[in-house]
C-alpha cells in the first residue's frame, strides 16, 4: 500500500524553501520544498508499515481505563485510541522513506479546481511521526518539486503558516508484459 491522500486533508504549510542547484542554467526555474504538518487518524501509519500502528497504539492500554466514549453521530478517530508504553516513551520519531513521482494539489479555498495549485513529479521525504493519545498522530513531511514557476512560488509563499486542504496522488504503476523469447 502506498501513501496517498485521496480525499482533501487539512495540512499546515510550515515552511517554503527555494531549491536551486549551483550549476542551474539561467533560463530554468528553481525547485521548491514545502514542509507540511497534519494531524490525522493513526490508521495512516499502516501505509508506512503494517506493524507500526500496533506498536504505538492499543485498544485499551490498561484495564483500569474505561473504553473510549462515543458521541452520537461522531465517528471515533480510531479503534485503537490508547498509546502503548512504547508510544508514550518514544515521542516524535523520524521515518527514513523517500517516495517519488507524486502529484500535490493545494486547495487555496478560492472556489473550484481552477484556483488550486498543482505540482507534479514530487518527492516526499523528511517523515516525522508524533503519536498522540486518543488515536491521532501528527505527521510532518516535505514535498519537493523541481522547476516551479515564479508565479507558483509566490502563491505558495503566501500560504506559509496557513492550514488548507491538500491531495497527494501516488504515481500510477503500469506493468508491461514481458515478451517471451
């Protein structure tokens, strides 16, 4: 399973970095690095490693705690809301993973897809996870994209420190048939 955000997910843009090679040709655009942070349900951890969520969360950490209450019409964040002892002691930790070929869509909230900012050929790196009691996890990551126009750089710089919906689409993997010799 690949990491994807196929429904609009609120994320805060915490930094905008200009990525420029020293030997870049004068007529090419620099790249951009976007650092995001979002808080989401701990089920997102399954996309990184099937055992990660079970290592950090449990259904009921101790028998003295009552089961997580529910409100009518409100879905619980997770079926595993309590931190394990590992989850309590670990705190924020890094995850060494690089994902390439992604497409990022940033919804500026101006109404409609025409106002969305789209970046292709993105690389996702610098993963950080911070497990939280209650079944949520804070996820930090960087999205890097090469050759971004001045106009897009400016729009993204204006979004720094703001929270807005994003989509991340994994690259399509096409498996070609191998000819039999």
